[in-house]
């Protein structure tokens, strides 16, 4: 596809047509649960005391073009990536060597590692681990060649938006399939001819992983036996609740599994591990149903991925409590740590020991090579070398992003700000950050975004693809269930560096393959 075709995308809308489309999408979003709770700042004091308000999730009016070769490659590699991260998680010694280097500069990572050591000392009782992963990419363009798939990051905890993303696909597909002349159809465009966004079965895939773990847990370990359930551990006041409810509804309605939501600050109040039972079942007492008890097969964390969620030592006690229980954790502490940006940088190292090949020994070397092709150059900053050179030189810094060991968006330092930022922190702390070359996602299409405060923005955009995968594995790294399916497209203004939807930088989108 040439730039000229992009320059005509999306088809123009008159002011009246745009307003009509925006109104249609706002209503569709609420009717179908493509929604979020509004940010507190958007609610005048005292007007939503009972938390009844919801608004549309930030969403684009049109699907965005995305290269089919990159989309297919991302899907083809997902189960390979799933297995890679399961294998890394099982190699506690290797993981520990990388993580230990971060401990003196990163309290959060240090506390996660300490949590693992504490449970290890007592002994883990659950050999199975569950991952619900999302591998994020951009289509990287170098002049004169076809776009290639480059990984932005690999998420091992609280990988979100599977639920809402599937809905955006439905919304755009409905608009595309609406016959010409119908009130809500798009104006014609050649990209729309016999083209709708690919199927998006993220909800089925992610729920399928949770259901596989629930089944693999086996019988109740309590005497007398208790009914079994899945527990979603969530943030208090979570705004992205409807995304999570898409998964729990599917688990309940299709897999017939009871699911409870538990804010992380209630873990120590509402769950316990009977001290008399060496199997350490995690028992959940629903506060709304006094006297009833469930045994938790699977703890799904949509919380506890950021340091500010651990408000006191009580939160760390709660994390240890979950980790030492017999419930299957999604993720375990070790699996969460395997998602550190540092691990991704070490895997991508072009010289020194070939960690990637070691972890993938037994795999087809051609597949290892394809995985390696998705890595963008990344550098360690622990000592003088190429990374420091590139980061401290204002010219080369412009082509890079500096990342700490954090999740959830809003944590990175970009381009011209890198040298001054590094000089503002003690040199001994530099090793807590990795330097990554910026991916160049051109050519740029335009799109129009409807933000969750109703604002409508039009401009050149950059899109980031996420592909979902799930894997259940035992302590040897052997997979009992390894599946991929479903995707997320997030689109942001070209000039915006960051990318998260929840962090307010980008909008949910869907894909038109070209
Ligand atoms: P987080 O775990 O906080 O989401 P990311 O590594 O995904 O951290 O970085 C956040 C955002 O920064 C991404 O969504 C993307 O928009 C941008 N970003 C990160 N790395 C790169 C890169 N190498 N090239 C271009 N943009 C990047
Ligand atoms: Mg992340
Ligand atoms: Mg990210």
C-alpha cells in the first residue's frame, strides 16, 4: 500500500455526518458494554456518590489499516512466545541472576523477589502456573522494504482489554457491513471493499485459559470438600471493570464456573488458608453470603502489578498469602518477574550468551530466528558501553526510549529527555532502566478518536497491535494447555510517545488488513 492511499484514509465526513457517527458509537458503546467508569476528575463532586455512571471507552471511529503479514506473524508466534515465557519462569536460577541485579535499585522488584523467596523457603504446594499474556507490537517500516513485526513489550500480568477489544471489532464490523445508504454506514472507501476486521476471540481464549486451570486444579483439597471457584483479584475502584466482566461472564455462562471479584485490599479479610491443612487450599468467604465458603482453584490478578498498589506491608502479606496457597496463580510472582523489561533486553542481546536459543533448545531454529526478528535493539545501562553512549548523546537519544521495570503505561522517558533524566539520577541506579530503539510505525494513516470525555480528535496516528495467548504449565515447564487467539489494536496521535488506553494516551481500535 502506498502513502497516497493512506492519505485518503479515512473517508471524509461532513460535520453533520461525523456528529451522527459519534452519537451512534456513543450509544452503541453503552448498549453493548464497550464502556469504562468515568475518571473521577470528570465527575463533579458528589454527583456519582453511588458509582452508577459509565461512559464509552476511548475508541476510534474507523478501523485502522494494518499490514496483514505482520498480523499473521504475530499470531503465528504467540504460542511460541507463551512457551518461551513459561520456560523462563521455570528457570528460577537464571531469572534470579537477572533479577538480583535490580534488587538494590528497585524496591518493587526486590519485594516481589522477596515474596518468592519467602514462599520457596516454606515450599510451594501448587506445581501449575497460568499465564494470560499479551505480546505487543508495531509494524516497523524501513524505506524500500515491506513492514516487519517488532515487539514493543511482552506482558505477563493483568494483560487487559481482551473484553473491550472484541467489542470494538464488532462495532467496526457492523458499521462496515451496514448497506450503503443506511443511516449508520461509513462513506465508501476502496479499503472497505470486501474487507472487515478479522475475528477477535480474545474473550474465548483468555477465559479458556482460566477454565483450563480451574479444571486442572482437580478436586477440592478441603475436608469436607468445598465448591470450587475462580477469584478475580481487582483494584478497588477499577475503572476498566467492563473489560474484566466480559471474561467472568464467559466463564460463568459458557464454562459454568463460579467467579468472584475481590478487591486486593479485602484479601486478608475474605480469604484464609486453614493452618491445619498442609495442602494449603485458599478458602474464600463471600461477604455477601455469610456462612458460605468456596475453594479457589485459580487466582487471576488484575491488580498488584504496580508499586502504588502496595500501600502498606499488609499488601505484601496478602501477596505472600496468595502465593503460598494451593490456588493456581495467574501469574505467579516469578512469572510476573519474567515480564520485566530487563528480561526482554537480555533476550535481545546480540552478543554474549545466546539465552534465547538456550531457552528454545529443541525448537526449530527457523522459529527461533523468526522470534528474534521481532526484537528491536535494546541496551543495558549498568556499565559504560554502547547503551550509555546512545542514551547520553542527544542525537542518538532521539531514536530511543528509556524503560524502567514497570507496567501500566506512563513510566517511560522518551527521546530528548533521556540524557538529562539519566544525569538527574545517581549513576548507580541506571542499571534499573533499559534503553530501547524506537520502532518506526509508518506510513501513517489518519483516524478520528472519540475519547471517554466525549472529545473528538482527528489526526495522524500510530497503532500498536497486541496478541493474546494463554498457557498452563507444570514445574518442569511442560504445557498442559497452550493457545492463542484474539487481538487488541490501540491507536494514538502520532506525536504522543506513550501508549496505554487506561493511562489515557490511546484509543481502542480494530484492524483492516492490507
Ligand atoms: P508498559 O508496560 O508501561 O505498557 P511499554 O513498553 O508498552 O510499557 O511502553 C509504553 C508505550 O511506549 C507503548 O505502548 C508504546 O506506545 C511506547 N513504546 C514503548 N517502546 C517503544 C518502542 N521501542 N518504539 C516505539 N514506541 C514504544
Ligand atoms: Mg506492559
Ligand atoms: Mg505496554
